[in-house]
C-alpha cells in the first residue's frame, strides 16, 4: 500500500485528493492545524477512528510555520508521495496579512523541501503552484509565460515555485509544480467569489438574504472543477521524470458573467440584488486568466471533464439544498449556525 502525506487535507482540494487516493488504496497521512472549533468538515465523511482496523486516514497536528516538527513527521511517516496543498490561499487576505502569507505560503514549501533533503527519505513532491503567479502577463498563459505576480500571495507562490525547481536541480528531488488555474466546487471556501455568489443567490431566492456585495466584476478567470484537478496532481507524480504543468480548462469568463448565469438559473435579475463594495477590490488585480493546458493533455493525458455550465449547476444545487435546510430550521423557530461575518 502506497503512503501519501497531504498538507491542506482539510481544504477544498485536500478533501477531493483524499477521496481519490483512498479509491486508489493509499494510506493517507494529513497535516491539520489545531483549531478551537472543528475544521475537518470536508473530510468527516472519509475519516474512520484510528482504532478501526479499516482506518486508512491518519491526521497529525502541525503547522507549516514550524520546520522541526515537519521534519520529524516526514521521517516517521516516510511517505511515497507528498502533496503540498496547505497555504494561506486567499489573495485579498494576503494584502492584509503579507508577512504571514509569505511565511506559510512561501517558506512553508521550503520547510517541506528541507525536511525531505535532511531526512533523505525517498519520496515524490507535488507543489500547489498557482495561475496567480502569471499576474499581469496577458492571456493565454502556459508553462513558458513569464510570472508577473500582483499580490503577496502570488509573490509567495512564485518563491515556492522556484524553490521546487532549485531542489529538483540541486538535490535531484522528484518535485513537480502544478500550475493550477481557479478550480471550484460545492466545497470551495465561501469567501472565494464563485461560492460567495452561489451561496448568496440561493439564499436570496429563499428570502434569507437581501443583497450581495462584490468587488471587481470585470475580472476574468478560467474556472474548472476541483475534482478534475486533483487527478492531474496525482498524474504528475506517476510520471518517469518530474516536471511542471499548467492545468486549466482553456475557457475564460468574467465574474459578471458568472453572476449573471447563476442568477438566471434561479430566475432572478442579478442587477436588482448585486451592489459593488470597494472593500472587496484588491490594491492590484489580475485582470484576465486563461490557461493553455496542452502540455498536460499531451504528456499526462489529462483533460477536464466538468464544463463551466455543469460546475455552476453543481454549486447552485448544493447551495440550494443548504438554503432550504436553513429555511426549514428558521421556519421551525431555530437559528441555524454558520453565517460567516467575514464573507
Ligand atoms: P483552501 O481550501 O484554502 O485550503 C487551504 C488548506 O491549507 C486548509 O486545509 C488549511 O487548513 C491549510 N492551512 C492554511 N494555513 C496553514 C498552516 N499554517 N499550516 C498548515 N495548514 C495550513 O485551498 P484550496 O482551494 O484547497 O487550494 C489548495 C492549494 O492549491 C493551496 O495551496 C492554494 O494556494 C493552491 N491553489 C488553489 C487554487 C484554487 O483555485 N483552488 C488554484 C491554484 C492553486 P484549515 O482548514 O485549518 O484552514
Ligand atoms: O475567487 P477569488 O477570490 O479567487 P482568486 O483571487 O482568483 O484566487 C483563487 O484562484 C487562484 C488561482 O488563480 C488561487 F491560487 C488562489 O489560491 C485562489 O484559490 O477571486 C476571483 C476574482 C478576482 O478577480 C476578484 O477580484 O473575483 C473578483 N471578485 C469580485 N468580487 C471577488 C469579489 N473575489 C472575492 N473573493 N470576493 C468578492 O466579493
């Protein structure tokens, strides 16, 4: 049985990747942060108590900002594959917390690479690089497009990307950068724009919310489905040689178009409900992302399965179910928990 170590297992991608690797009969070790409230909601359906003989997911407390502990953990587990997905991943928040983002999103990668080098374990390493690194470079973007980062998050990811390449060259580590364009799902964090929109529109439909406040609606993104993208991560680590790959759908849509389509599906006119709030604008924006994933298609045999339209349907359906539950509770006199004041 192969062993995988996943950082960010409690995040959107971590949960889909854990599902995929369980299907492939891996033993999974995940890094989780101590939290005063539960933070394992996305993997609760996969988890079995470790006393259960069928348990194949093991969780370990730790933090990407603490190197000694990461080194000990990797030495003890000695995983065949490491999927490094943990990060402060919110671009707008990275402007509020640039130092923290540099530490966790940038140096966190270095800490893991150093842990591999120092322990000498034989492993393969996946780095969650990002299309945000392209920043101001005009679309379409592929593996040869220059990086022009436009946020502390993107700058931290560029640093991590280069450290991966450096450790690959200097120490012959099997280390890959997956340069993934935006990917979404019903498990996407609610402060990212797609989920913020589907959640708000479905709540508006059921009279649970009156308005939706957004920032720059003209930005364009290449949005795919997270479930498809984790397959590409796995494929990268199954190749004979390590390399870097762009993963994208090759289609781009503006935030406005996304909003319009979601509201249309619910037979609502978005212009009646959506207002602009400048606090959601970024000091510097990435105007347009559109990925060219030809290399992944040719070398990995990877291509996305879920279309933009299907992604929207999936997210609207899941959020409508949640909104209906919320309404049922409210109608019965209960106050449902979980409305985020930071959205
Ligand atoms: P996400 O939902 O925000 O998940 C981030 C994960 O990192 C969570 O499990 C989080 O733990 C963990 N984490 C944050 N700070 C940590 C720390 N100091 N120590 C240990 N763990 C920490 O992100 P995602 O959308 O799944 O994305 C996964 C990775 O791909 C990230 O590196 C992201 O930057 C990158 N990426 C994402 C996209 C995209 O469109 N989704 C595109 C390109 C690249 P908690 O649950 O405790 O917060
Ligand atoms: O959903 P977003 O916050 O995603 P963003 O900034 O593109 O970053 C995501 O994708 C990256 C890959 O390219 C990842 F590396 C990163 O970790 C993250 O997963 O914003 C998308 C667009 C932006 O242009 C933003 O300005 O939507 C615009 N937007 C407009 N109003 C908004 C809002 N974004 C958010 N989060 N909230 C708004 O109210």
